[in-house]
């Protein structure tokens, strides 16, 4: 989603190869990946975006002041990662910028954005949906990483060793 937005917002940064690489070929995805994509991209993410339009912010509360910076941090991380992804040639592994601190910074940034919005709105429903969305992605990235291991081999294996899947969680995400 971030990459699609970047196509319109950052002309010249996005190319067809990066877009195709981001979306992948549906036929090349495993059963688990397809299920995760349908749940996360087809149901939960659109639902959260739609719900965020209608749920009111808790103006003048600590919830707003705590949630908005988290949400903006997540948005900034996702956009930065999208730019890093788009600038990298399709035959190269993306390891710069936000990809230095997380193997999946777009997903992590989106989680921060959703969590921050849930906090700013003081909505436990929004936070619960964000947690379900991230849990689904956690299982989906394992298939994605297997695909990347096949595509990039030892280069991706070395990247996995030095970069955590999620920021700050180095030892818990061992392959």
C-alpha cells in the first residue's frame, strides 16, 4: 500500500520493477501467503483504514498526545522504507535506510501507525484489530523470507543474521 502511494507522491522514485517486486506474482505465493494477504490486505487493513475515519480522536487527552507521535513515526518509517525499496534495483537486496534496522520496516511502520491511531482514539477494538493484523503478518513473513532466501541465497542469509525481523527483537526471530 505504501508503495502504491509513493507512486503518486514521489514521482521518479518508483519504477515498474519495484512495484512488481513488491506485489510479487500471485501464482508464486504459497497457500499460507495467499491466506495472509487476503486477511491482511483484503479484510483487516481496509477495515482499519475505514474505521479510523469514523472513530473520533480523544481530543485534549493523554491518549491523543501519546498516540499521534507513534502514528506519525510509523508513517514516516513506512514511507522511508518504501523509498528505499523503490530506489533499489530489482536484482539487488534492499538493506539500506529503514531496512538496516528491520527486515520488514514497512509492516512494522504500518503497525506503529495503526497502534498510534488506536491509542489516539482510545479504541480497544482498533488496537485489537491492529494486533490481529500484525499477528497475521508475522506468520506471512516466514513464507516471504523463504522466497527471499531462494532468490538471494547467502546474501539474504547474512542479512537475516545481522538484521532483526522486527525492530529490537534480534534473538526471538531466529529462522
